């Protein structure tokens, strides 16, 4: 019997930050919806539940004092054209969101998901359902970088800005720049996965 093999495209193993600095910036172009109430969260999860694959990321208020740590502030869940920003510092982790996180039928693609899981579990314990970590997934394509910025740059030749990473994610009102940064990270995870499925 004749065996056929599928040839998988290999990308560069590494990339330097100096090279990324000269690349055009990648930004999420879709809708960004901020979730401030449990009722809004329930409505958003209902919409997200129609998806089979989503991008996922979290943001936490940075601490500049030794021994001081904050709970995760924001959970971003992105489809191809819409990103929902769940302000966990306002709403906690409601039952509808737990149901989503435990749902085995929806693949949740992220980067360093163990850290996100640990952060979310400190707010509310749950059993992670169908979490896919890009740091492990990209190895099969020859990529050895671990940061989202470098992985995205290797695949698409564009730069994801990290300028908002150390801003206050517990602020009363998130700035447009914060929202765009947060949405771009979650969307980028989904975009990377969707692209790698096709090569």
C-alpha cells in the first residue's frame, strides 16, 4: 500500500527584536465590546458559544512593589471579527463564563495558557476545556520563539505593539489604546492558529 505524507511548512526558528522594530504594526480591525456587567457577560457568552475556535488572553494590573500582586483584571475572547473584553475586576467570573471556559466543544487558543489558567483560577476555580497553547503548537512548524510578538512577526512579517502592557488594567475607564492592545493580542492568537492550519 502506498503511503502519502503531508509536507508541513517550516518557518524561521528565531527572530531578533531589532528586526521586528522595523516591521509594520498589526492591529485588530474588528469590533471591540467591553463587558462591565454580568448581564452583558451572559449575552456575550451566548454569542461566543456559536464559535468553534476563539482567541483568548488576559491582562493583569502590573505591580511595581515587591510582594504585591493583583488579580487578573481582564479576559479577552476574540472571534475573527469581534473581541469581547470582560472586565473581571468589575464582574468577577460569572457562571456563564465558567461554562464557556469548561466547554470542550470550543477551542480556546492562547499563549502561555497555563499562566492564564492559574490567574483565572485565583478568581474562580474551573476545569479548563479545550485550551490550545500556541507555545507548544508552533514547535511542529519549526518556530522556537515563545513570545506572541516574535511568533506573529515570523509568520506574518508584522509587529504587535507591547506599549500598553504595563498600564493600569484596573482603571475606572480603559483607554482606546488599552482596548485595542488587548483585543489585538487575543485576535493575533486566533489568527496564528487559523493560518497554521492551512500551511
